C-alpha cells in the first residue's frame, strides 16, 4: 500500500507538472523504479501511465491550438506521431546508457535557450533585419519537431521544455502562448510511443501500479491545465523556467551519483 500511495501521488504531481511546464517523467520514473520495475520497463510504463493525462490536458486546451510559425497543427502532429513511434522502437532495441548520459546536457541547453531565447531571437532580428519567422522555415520546424519527437518516444524527459526552447529561439514565440500547442504535441508523441509499448514491452507487467499512476496522471493533468490557463503569462514563464532549471540540476546530480 505505501508503494501504491507513492505511485498515485507521483502520477498526480507528474501530470500537473507536464500540464504546466513539463518534466513529469523525472517524478514518475523514480517512483516506478521504487515500486519494483526495471529502469527500461519503468521508462515505458511512465509513458503509458502519463499519456492519458497529457491527452486530458490537451483536451482542456483544444480551442487554443494555433500553428507554430507557418507550420499547421496537423502537419506538426503527424511528425510528432511518426517521431514518437520511432523513438519507442529505439528504446526497445538499443541500450540506453549512452543516450542517458547526454540527457543532462540536452536539458542544460534547453534551459539556457528558454532563459535567453527571446533575447537572442530579438538580437538576431535586429542584426539580420529579418523576423524570427523568416529565419526558421516550416521545413526546419518539422525537422526539429521530428528529432525532438524521437527523443520523446525514446526517453521523454522534459521534451515539452525542449519544444518551447526551440520555438522560442527559432520563431520568437511566447512561452505562455505556446503552452497549449506544447501539450498537444507531447500528447501526440506519448500516444504514439504508448501504442508500441503496450504490445512490445514489459510496461504492463505490474498493471495495478501502472493503472494507479495513470489515475493520478489524469487528475493532475486536468488540474494542471486549468491552473496553467489562469496563471499570468509572466508567472507561467517563470514556473516553466524554474521547472527546467530544477530538472537539469536533478539530472546532473543523478548522473554524478551513478558515476
């Protein structure tokens, strides 16, 4: 029972974090490992358990979705689904040690871009005389989305933070205004990866644990989405950046201890 209570709480916290700024995997994954799942199975199970929460958050935002630059919602979603599926396949067939070692550095890069991306974008616009939209074409947006979707299907940690970072520096998009689209794309990636994990992994070896985290994730996802809609733009950006910094520090600390 203590393990189940921990998993339920972790699911609720992770779902809320994903709805507000991302990073829920860092809460969900250790909780599942503590409940007895091997790391790879726990990684797959966390994706399966948190996917419905992401969908619930996306449903709350369904009327607020907008194109990313010149890239339509449907095109971006199709790329997210394709990349998420490929990332899930890679998780099932490749060792995770080398990619896991790169995760803290990817997070550090994303955090720096989130913190200074808008300033860099304005500086580049001034220097080149072109707007951010003119610098990153629709094709470039789709390529970046595919690579991040593969990462999301493979590991998933802070993919939402990285999406916001790319959109911020590449297109000059406001973090708060982009949040609905971030949630929708993370949802597409997770659903695609979940479909493969359900049939080709050990994600359901402990169905009670997964179902418990799923319930917590849905509740947290709905609550977090409503909360994010009510937060002022400046506070939401600050919250997302705080989550990004925290996730980066924790991943570096985990890597140091593992070493």
